[in-house]
C-alpha cells in the first residue's frame, strides 16, 4: 500500500490516493493512515531523493499531490468510521498490514482541559526541516494536532535562520516540534533545538525524525540533540503533545520513547 501511495504521488494522482485513504479510514484512524501508509510512502520518496533518482519536476509533483491529499482529508476525524468495513482490496491489505491503531484512544481535548499556559491561539510551532518533503510531514502533524484540540503554526526552516530568528513570534508558544524525513538531519536538528532554546527558553521541544517503517526496537533517540522529546511516528508525537498540554500521562497508550534530555542525563 505504501508503494502504491508513492506511485500515485509520483503520477500526480492525489484523487485516487484520497479514495483509497477514505476506504482505509472505514476501519482505521487518520493517524494510522498517515503513519502506516503515507509516511512509509514518504520514506520511499526520501530514499529516492537522497540517491538522486528524483529530479526537481518529480519532487514538485509529489509535493503538489501531497498538499491536495492533506487538504482532502481535512474533514476526517482521527477515529475509524462506523461499519460496514471496507471492501476495497487495496485498503483491506493496508488495514491488515497496519500494526497499531492507538490514535483511536487519544482524547480530543477541550480548551478547559489544557493547562492555562496552553490556552493560547497557537501553543505549538511545527518547524519543517530543509528537505523537500519535510514540510508535507509538518503539515500532516499540524493537521493531526488540530484533530485532538491542539492548535499549531507550521513554519519553514528559514524561520530559524540567523537573520529571521529574532523576528520569530514566540508569544504563547509552549512547544516546538521539528519535522525531518532525512536520516541525516541530526546536525540541523541539533542546531534548530539550540536556537529555539535560545529564542524561547521555556518552550518544550520535540524532534520528529520520522521512521514509521523501522521496528521500534531499532529506533534509538539521538540523545546529542538534547531536545525534550523524540518521536519516530505521528502517533508518538501526538501522545507526547497531549501529555505536555494536559500535564497528564495517557495510561491507555504505552510510551515507546523517553525524553531525550533524560536519556542524555
């Protein structure tokens, strides 16, 4: 399913990708779709880009298709739809291959359930890396956060440049999430976290190095980044943000990550 997703993005066919996504969403949540299908397809695209197999025209086509897909899924809640189950063979295969559907257990937060400092217009900044597809992953995370009652702004990496850092609007920001698909993003992630800590010293930080296809036991948090949290999937990032926003851990969803600062200690 992830390979077919990637092929449709390459072909500039977001409509068919959306149709398959809607069929999948009859039995799985939106976060499950983004983690199990879309993110794994993006990982394939990132690998092709890294080895020089994607030219600028193809990258632009993928980005445009992704933007349309994300917009088309804007109205879907982050929970499976009611029966009947899907009868689409491709969607059935995707459902059968999906490993988790934890997002159905994550709450949709009301304003009064947030900690007082989080009851601002946009308590979360989502900053995309420099990679050509990092901004798409950032938009996905922002969309999922909104599904759970958490508002965010998506910014490009340029917002953290030396020239722009002092202009960054930090009012009401309680958490900054970074979005990277490139496995070689550890160095820019480290730089980004340092700059955020300098500009918004009280904000919590989460680094998303998206690796949905990697087994959890093979995902090692890069402790030298010194962020507060690290996530390899959108589900993990959502869980962390909800816990930070409420000040309460969610016991229903087992944690697979630990704060990177604690591990460094």
